């Protein structure tokens, strides 16, 4: 696990670029505090910061082939590197280390740019062929590891984090209006956009090729677009169980201590169950809970995590927190760089902080919901079909007016039910693309226009483009494919990577092993979600491993009760960051619109948790990246004000 950086100059690198590459690496030292390394070809500079996981003593990067004509740096892990090493050695390739990164240069010698097809893992790779004078920059299939880049006059610079690129003397941090539109629409930006002008991110499963100032991008892998109808439920159940067991087994490769996040839900507990079966010692597990009011209790999963830990005899570690949000948020936003609207950033960071005191590698259950339909939004067609059987006059005169009056919130299960009911009724008659965007969006188009006063917001955003291109026949598969390219990569995986690496902790996600993903995507809706039962086939597959009390417990997200906090303990912070003076001086949003958002949220007439979080995070982001202030300075201001 590392952070990687690089510069490719059309006319050759000079002393300023050589000085810059070290600054680019130094600013992401948290990604790799154990070591650094650099390569200089005269035209291409490669740099890295290393967190030593495989071949701790000898696995330094950059690494090269036998005649030193091919060089590579890699952020991530190659899980099948031992098998690849054996195959490559049998073909005459000579290895100098025991690291997983070294197989990359020899695979390239064998297969050219198709080397990536042979790799199982999570990775962001940069490979320089000094003979052909070509640079290949690659992001893994699922988008587990981030990779950003910028181009100027044919020159290319890239890095694992945006803050590395901001060390370039010619790149100035500025707000990108198109990226901002994505954030306000769905709570994150969709690749290739970011919120930074002139900074782009490589989409999942893509390779950028640079040569002499020219560049091209191609997708090298795609999630299946067709499901299979030749297997029955029993056969699928066996394949899911065996596939997940194999994925966990491959993800446990490590030369350093390894643990697991444990919430007590289906996905994280399944990972721990398979780890316990394969480990010769007790698995180290880590959980977090929130202390305080009723809303905090609603999100507190420590009792469930404790039950799971006892079930599998783990070495369990937990922490119950009352986070100092005003002090913490600037630090998180500096690491996050892209101010997403997900309360799990604090949860993930705090539990990563706990785990990092013991281990360097952690396994997580991220991805299970996106593969096996674990969210209520996947039920739109199911409940929509039932809703359409109700006489139109009842829907129009009774149900729709009643739904519009329902309160919304997230502080207890009844407010959750009310929020879901209101959404389903409003979206029931929409075409599938419009309906799914409605479920995903953090607020409606009309509010976007009020916030920015910009008619261009009627143009498609990044999420709309992905929706428009999706054409899978299975209507559940197409939603899962949309999520892979949007919320999974740009929200959940981004925050997981940034928040764990902030504590120099490598997080692995076995559910997103690409072989397992290909199998899971091929399961038809009738098997995966029969009769509207979410995650049906996964639960069936896990029955021999997990008790029903875990399999059928109501889902609770891995987040924090920020919606309730905005009405209580965080109200002063919200008032400070979204005051009339601040909003008008920043000059991005309409103050009347911001005021209405806060008022409607406080009255529980609209659930604007995600939107308020995005607006607050954007202001903190602006203070740090646009105003050039340190996270510590902003924290002090927010705490003392």
C-alpha cells in the first residue's frame, strides 16, 4: 500500500520538476510513512510513499525489470502475485524481491498494456516503458484506489491524492462549476470530474496512455451486462458462498498483522466469519458506537458487533464516542479532498484510528449492498408495480397528499419509514432513470436552481450521463451497474480509502474481488431479490455461517446521526458555517435558499441532512483549499467561535 505520484514532461523534466516530485510525495506521507522512492528517466518522474505490507524489508519502489527499461509504482495490493510470480519465473523472468509490485513489470514484458487483465487486486499503477517511451496510468476495476491527474500543454502529472497535484507551481486550487453541480446533485463528483478546476480523476477500470505529449484513455474491463438463466437458486447459493470464501482467503495475504471492521451487520460479519475459518489465530475486530441522545442510540451498533465478536471468538476492540465534530471536520476534509455528503467519513476515520494502533491491514464489508441489492432504493420497481394497482383517484386524491405531509428525518425508525414512504409515493410513476436519480439525489432540481440561480443546472450532470448510457436488460442489474460507476466508487470507496489512509491503514474489500463481482452481477433479479427481499441470495448463501438474528436484523447504515445533530448539538456549527455573512461573502450560493433549507430541515418538513452536510463541508473545503488555510487553523476557528 502506497501513495504514488508522477510527472511526464513532453520536452523533458528539469530541476523544478525534480524538486516538485519530492514535495508531491511528502504531502501524502500518511499514505506511506515507512519509506519513499523515486525514478528519473529524464522525461518521466515517478515517486512513491510506502506502507510496507508485502516483503517488508525488500519491497521498495519504484521497481524495474531485468534490464531496467520498464519501471513501475503501485498503490494497492496484487492478491494473485505469488501465482503470477511462479508463472513468470517459469518463463525465465528473474525477480530481485518478494514484493507484489515486481510482478507488474514482468507481466508488461509478457503482455504489453494488457498486463492489467492478469492482475487480481486493488491498485493504482503507473508504468513507464523507456524503450517505447510510453507511460501507462491505471486504476483498478472497481475504483477501490483513487487516482487523479492534470494536463497542461502536453505535460501530465498524477497522484493518489489531489493535494499532491496542488504542489505543482502552475496548478492553482479553484472551484469547478461542473464538479460543484455533481456535488449538489448527488453528494459527490462523478469521474472524470472533481470539484477542483483542471484536476480530473481516472474512472474505474480505465487506463491512460501518455506518449510524447499525447494521451488516450480506454476502459479495459466492464461489469457484465447480461444475467444468466441456466442456474437455479441452490446452484447460485453455492457459488456465492464459495466465491466469497475464496475472495476473503485471497485478501488475507499479508506479511503484517491484519484485522477486520465489524458492525454486526450481514456484510462485515460474513467477512469475519470466513476470516475466522481460515485464520490460525483469533481475528482482531474493531467497532465504533455513538454515545449521547436517542438518535445516537439509534445508530449505535456496538451490541450487535459484540454479539458477532463473541460468536466467532475474535479479539474485539471497540470505542464509544461523542465526537468533537467542529474540531474533527477540517482534518477529515483535508484528507478527503472531495467534500462528499456522507456521515460515514467520521465513523470510518474514528474506527480506523482505533484499528491502526494494532494492525496495518483491515478487511471491510463495503460492496455487499451494491452487489446484492441491499438498499431500499432497489425496490422502486417492486413497490411501484404494487402502487400502480391502486385506483388512480385514490393515489391522486388521498395517498399523494398524505405522503406530501409526512415528516422526514433519520433519528428513529418511524422517521425513516416516513421518509421512505414519501419518496416511494412521489417516484412511483417515474420512468426508471428519473426514478433512480430521484432516490439517489440529495435534493430536487428545483432546489439546485434556487441555490445557484443557474439555469445551466438543467444540463445533465455526471450521474445523468451514466444513467443515460446504461442499457442492461435486467432492470436490477442496470441499477447495480450505475452504482458501480457512481456511488460505490465516488462515495463509499473514496471515503474508505481516504479515511483509512489518513491513519496509515490499508483497507481491503473482499466483496469487490472482480471475479466475485462478475459472478454476482450475473445473478438474475428473480434470484437475487425475489418478492422484494433485499440481499436474498447472499443471506441464503450465508445461512451455514451466520445465525438468522444477524441475517435478518433490520439494516442500519455505517454512519452518524448528523441529521439529528444539525437540529441540536451541531446547530451552532451549522449557523457559523452557513451564516448569511459567510454565504454571501463566498458568493456561490443564494442566502434565501440556504436559509430555507435549514428551516425546512429543522421543522422535519424535508430531510436535508445530506445537503446541509455538503454545504457545510464545502465551506470548510473552501477555507482550506481556496483560502489556503491549514486544517488546524480552521479547526481552531470553529472550536473557539
